[in-house]
C-alpha cells in the first residue's frame, strides 16, 4: 500500500492529476494494475487516499520538528524566520503535488475526503500556532492567537503565490530565491504581530 501511495504521489508531482493512470502508477510502484484494483475501486479513490497520506506524513514531520519546545530558545523574529524557512522548504520539490492538491480540493465532490483533508491541514496550522504560544506576551494584538493565525495564513498565501503559481508579476517585479522569500514572509509576520 505504501509503495502504491508513494508512486501515486510521484506521478502526480511529475505529470499532474491529468497524467495519473492506474497502469502508470502500478508500473511506477512495480506492481500490476490488478493489484491496484484490489486495493482501490478506481483512480479517484487512489488519488484521495494518496493525498490524505501525504497530508498525514506532513503532519507527522511537523509534529517532530515543532516538538520539544524548539522555538522557545529563539527570539520571536528568529522563530518566525525558522517557521518561514520550514514553510518554504515544504513547497520546495513538491510544487506540482501541492498545486495538484490545491486544485483537487477546489473541485472535489467527495465531502468526506474534503473534510478530512481540510481537518489535517488545519491541525498542521494549529501545530505552528501552538509553537508560537510562548511568544504571546510579545504580540501587540488583543487576541494573540488570532493575530498569529492571520499572520501565518498571510505568509502561507504569500509563499503559495510565489512557489505554486510562479506569477510572472512576481518574477519581474520582485524575484526572490527561497531564502529571500522566507525572510520576507517572516518580516511580514513580525511586522503584523510583534509588539514594538
């Protein structure tokens, strides 16, 4: 099963959703198409399970990297930069997959899948929000958690615009490499939430 799901994600990354076929995924996993059909009713079921597994892997990675109060030894600005670098790194090398997931969620008719996927994404965001909890006394807003949430979602939107959509306007007006993108995202969050 893990080989199938990994192969499905690899095919999505390489060829997009339109390039996913049962025979193609089976070949990528070193299995026969019949073995795929024994596990999944159809291609859509396989894609949904693969996306959910990807989101769960991401959550497991975030839990490990944000555990043990790793940010507490840092200043708020250092913590925001570390988080921004982590966010940018998550998009590096997974641009096709994340773009496909974004598109798939927009058109998905399976409400149970959509709810599960959005719940995992929300849980991932909550991990980051909770990691910034020790900095609440340095946040200017009356509701620090709301301010952190807004700043984080704004930074993610900025990173997605740059990494997933690769807008020609961004490339021309403000081209940024990954380090500069992370620094600007962190600076934007800090400017919004930090008590000066």
